[in-house]
C-alpha cells in the first residue's frame, strides 16, 4: 500500500510568501501603531485627569455653597432665637406688670375693706357710746330730778297729793 502524500508545491509557497510579505508589518508600522496606542492612552489619561479636576472643582464649589448656606442657616437660627428671647422677656415683663397690677388691686381692696371695717367699728363704738350716754344722761336726769325734788321738798313742806 502505498500512500500518496500531497506536498505543497513550490508555486504554492511562493504565492504564500507574496501574501505574507504584502501583509507583513514593518517595524516602522509597528512602532507607529505602538506610538498611536500610547498617544491614545495618554489622551485618555489626560481627559480622565481633566474630568477628575473639574469634578473636584465642582465638589469644592458645592462645599463652599453648602458652608455658606450653613452659615446663613446658623445666622437665621440665632436671629430667631434672639427674637424668641426678646418675646419671652416681653411676655415676662407683661406678666410682671399684670402681677403688680393685681397686687395693687388686692392691696386697694384690702385697704377699702379695712376702712369699711374701721367705719363699722367706729359706728358700733359711737352707738355704744350713745347708748351709754343715754343711760347715763337718763340716770343723771333722774338724779337731778331727785335732788331738785328733795330741795323743793325740804324747803316746801306742802305736798300735793292727788
């Protein structure tokens, strides 16, 4: 048995060699491709760095704005606290005046009541004095009438009897 092996002919190899040389990259082309790749990588890195820098600037800008807003908010809160404190002081002063007014009114009422009680007591005292005066004056009158009668009776011996 004999096998027949087909080996490629030289013509085939020659044609293949032509294609290989046509498609073969030269070192100049390889260097150019490598340089282009490095250039693209550098450009990408540069763009990425630029993008990062702009993002950082934006973040810094936003941080400043946030800080300013915080300061405004703090100032507004302080202003409102001060206003509330003033209002509380005003209310306290108003309450103090009201309490003072109530105290004066209570004192005035107490004075009126005391004056009323004093008048009543004075009236009762006068009544008692008048009563005592009336009883003493009646007794005095009776004593006076007796003494007169005795004097008349002793000087006048005539008695009239009815």
